[in-house]
């Protein structure tokens, strides 16, 4: 499982792109900040094509369901791994997930 950086490609199930921001800047990989707990939450989703008369496109990520490191922490917060997943605010509610497509780096990983 790779660590996720601010350069990762995170998408909703409809392929809308999650806008990522790192809350810390002192742990980096190739000069790019690593994401930690809560960084993927409450982030904007752009370009979700799930649009229609009673359909709400994904616009925001909700709480992470799984994918924080149980071992590695930065300032007490778990590192985000490339298996991270959670729900978006799109329709149908409680169904549409977001996930990492590209972790943003290929050098650092965690082994269970």
C-alpha cells in the first residue's frame, strides 16, 4: 500500500476529480506533502458527470471509511494509504464512493 501525496488522483465512482490539500508540509516524498488523517474529507469534487433531473452530482467527499495507516503517523495523525475510501455526497446517498486512482508517488509504501 503506497502513501498518498497531494499529487494523487482521487476520484468519485463517476470519475469526478477530488481537489486535495495537505494539512502538513514537513513530511514529503520527492518534495510533495504526504496526506494525513482528515485531508481527504470535506474536499471538493469537480467534474462529476452524474447529472440529471433528481440526481445530485458528487461535489464533496465525506468521512473516510477505511484507508488510514494503522502504523505510521505524522504529528499523531495516520498517513493516508492508496486503499483509502469513503462516500461522496452524490446520489444515491450513502452509496457513491471515492477512491485513489494514482497515489501521487511510487517510492514509499507500507507493508502489513
